[in-house]
C-alpha cells in the first residue's frame, strides 16, 4: 500500500491548488487524475463572483458580496469567508507569477470586463496580462483591430467586430477587421482547419513568427487595440506574447479559442510544474474507482466513516491510503458527478448529493436561465467534510466543481471557488495535522525515520 499525508483525487484547478498547498506545507502529497480538467476549455481568466448567488445581480466587489452572504447560505464561499478567499487568490496569483504566468486586475479588487471571442463582455476578476481590462468608462484606443488568421476556423473576426461595435466602451472608435496570412510550408502541411495548438506549433518556426509580426505591424499602430485569438505557445504563450509586444509595440488582447484553449493550458501547465517543484507525487492517467471504509465511534459517541484505502483502475493490487483525502473530481463535465435517468450521484464514494428530486425539476424553461441541476453536488459540513447517508466521512474533504450550493455558470464563480476551496481544505488540514503531529509525526517524518 502507498501511504501519504494527503491524497488528492482530480487534477483540475481545485485539485492542483489543494495538492500544491499541501505539498508546500511539507506534507507527503499525491495527486491522482484520470484526465485533464476543465482548464483546457477555460478562458484563462479567473472568475471569482460575477453575479450574486441569490439575486444574480451584477457584482462589482466579489469579496464584499462574499462577506455579506447569510450565515446559513450553503455557498462554498460562505464556508471559507472573504478573508481566506482573498488569501487564497493572492496565493494563487503569486504561485502563477513564480511560474511565469502573469495576471492583472483592476484596483480595489474590483471585477473588470473581459472581451470574449464573440465581442461581448464578461465580468471576471483576474485576467492574464495580454487581456485588456475594461471598466464601464469609454476606452481611449484610436481603433480596435480584430485580427484573424487565414484558415483558422475557431475565431471569426466578423462576429467579434459586429458585437464590439455595439459596446458603449467602444462608442466612436473605429472597429476594423484584418487577416494575417501565414506561409504554407511542407513542415506545417498547410494550416487549414487546424486547432489553436497546431498554429502554436507552427508559430514556433521563425518564418511563421516573422510573417505574423511583420503583418501585424502593417495592420495596426501602438494606439490601437489588437484583438486576436490565442495561438501562441503551448504553456509558454505569455513568453511569445511578450516578445511580440516588444517587437511590435502593439497593445494586444488575446481571446480564448475553441478547445483546446491555450490560455487555460498555460495555467494547467504552471500548476503541474508548481506541484512537481513542491515535491508532490503525480499519478496521471489513473482513476480512483472505489474505497474501503470503516465505521468508527467518535469520543462523543457519534458514528463516522473513515476511508482506509482507495483502489484505482490501473493499480488494482496497490491501494493508496492517506490521513486526508481530498475529492476534487469536478462536476458532470469531468464525471465527478454522474446523472442517471432519475438521480444525480457521486460515483466513487457514493456521497450524499444535493439535487432536485425529480428529473423534470433539473432544468429551467429557458436555456439562459439558472438550471437547478448545475447547483447539484456533494453536501458537506462547514469544513467541507461530506457524508454517506447522513454519517460524516471524517478524513475526506470535497472541493471545487463537485460541491453543491453554487452555480458556476450563472454566477461566474467556478475558478475562484476551485482556488479558494482547494487552498482552504489543504490549509485547514495541515493546521489540524500540525497539532496532531506534535505527538505522532507526519507520514514524511515516519518514512524518513524508517529509512534512517
Ligand atoms: C468548459 C468550461 C469552461 C470554463 N471556463 C472558466 C473560465 O474561463 N474561468 C473560470 O473561472 N472558470 C471557468 N470554468 C469553471 C471552472 O473552470 C471550473 O468550475 C473549475 O475549474 C472546476 O475545477 P475542478 O478542479 O473542480 O474540476 P475539473 O476541472 O473538472 O477537474 C476534475 C478532475 O478530476 C478528474 N477526475 C474525475 N473523477 C476522477 C476519479 N475518479 N479519479 C481520478 N481523477 C478523477 C478529472 O479527470 C479532472 O482532471 C469553466 C468550466 C468549464 C466546464
């Protein structure tokens, strides 16, 4: 059996944040993940809270809105509180900067508007540095130039231009479209109908990069805002954008493309590097399938479940155990939650789930309304400990998209909740372990002693 202080199940934003924070605190930490998380599909901006969880009114200051959530609200942010949420976001921002991924935001911890690939605005909190930060005031660019790349179908400048022209922030500013044509070479086999990642690969070639750079300099001036799809780098795209800016002196706004989204992949790669640097053990491409549990009695006579070991798909004969297990398996998108004909369930441990009783109640009538099934997820106490048929699982915490009580789509809160719950679960657990370890020592210490 492989033993750890902390075992994190799921390698999305939440799982990586928990695993890195845990490893940074000196705990012997493993992360097991069956696939990539939703970061590979994300915009690369971190949404903390764009709309109020109950009224869905626009939120300007997310931390103030979190502070005002009623004491009985099931929302994960209410359980963490505004101060720790802020600490987690500051930690994440610093972690990313250490890995060369730089973010910026408006002053006073305010939400800003991010321009989407469709030329609409979306409220978010932290954006990568080559993403323009808009507020409600008019912009002072001379022109907005929407630049497509010939043959690249995942970004349509005409759609972006039409919508941008309607935004009050760009009133009176000329909105133009342009197309960069990259040379077709044998090596890139022509770039038609390929994805952003294929362009990123091709643009590593000096011939391609120079063609892009030279055409951009003919198309735009430093007084314009150049909006273009994110097609540089695979993980290292900010380095290419910085170079492009140095070479051209242009102001850029990168927009995410259809998946894979290079802006999201940058974050995923940086998290991966940070976890390895922190000394964590990565078990990629494997899934936890089931657990062995025991029922125990607490000192005050209550029953609780304790997970003794978990089994994975590929290591059938080698179960894993940990003092603290963190479930970060995501929502429906990553199969952390599964919908059958009439129920919604958590498939690994069979945890108690909050979901509408009847399938008819899963959906709202209108497509853009808040669909009740999206708020479904694992029920936890205020320390993120779940239960099975009402009995707490004492050494398991649930974080991120698998949790109940929030609507990441309607609220615009997915990234922030993953960071805050991941950070809090690892932080709170390390604090508890430190107290306990005054007598028994961490798994790392026990291993070191055994080796010595
Ligand atoms: C398409 C899309 C785009 C989004 N865009 C944004 C955005 O731009 N900004 C923003 O702030 N938020 C965005 N979000 C929301 C946000 O990304 C998610 O809410 C958040 O990242 C969820 O993170 P997570 O780690 O909980 O889950 P996920 O990212 O879904 O990761 C779950 C991980 O668990 C693994 N897993 C599942 N079951 C098992 C198992 N049994 N064993 C081992 N591994 C398992 C999966 O393979 C996956 O790696 C987006 C969400 C989606 C779906």
